[in-house]
C-alpha cells in the first residue's frame, strides 16, 4: 500500500497559519515554522489582553469619577459610599460617562451622596 502524506491538508493548514501571521515582520509572516510561533504567541497576548482590557477600563472610570467628585468637593471613596447609603445603584461606567457629558447631573448625585452621609452620621 502506498504512503499517504496528506499534502493538501498540510498545505491548507500552513496557509491558514501564514495568513494569521499577516502583518508580522521578517520571516514571521512568510515562513511556516516561524509564523507558527508568532501566531501562537500573538494568541497568548490576545488572551491576556482581553482580561487586562476590563481592568484598564474600570481603572479609567474610577479616575474619571474621582476627578469629577473632587470638583464637587468630595473624594471618590466618600462619594461612592454616599451613593451606596442613599440606595443609588449606578455602575462606574455610567457614572464616568455622566461626569463627562452631564456635569450638572453628576453634581446633583454628589449632593445626594453628601446628604446620605450626613443622615448616616
């Protein structure tokens, strides 16, 4: 019986990897062996990046809220504590958008937060 090398399948697999390595420098975008390593490493970076993206956005939202809260005379942690005590359940993404696009509404929230803390004390 003749030996089967699987030429078309191997060629298709190689083509898929080299296509995924498009945009890499040097032999990384054309040579299968090197492209395979580059694609694998890129996949690892992409996986890690999807987790880091969530952390980075949350940190950005907190920085924006803190800046807007300080403009209204209160720091971030006190502001958030007051919101929780007043029963307002807005997430950080919405609060940061509000701080940027609607500062008057954010100032009103800061006032509600401060009032809730005064009542609790």
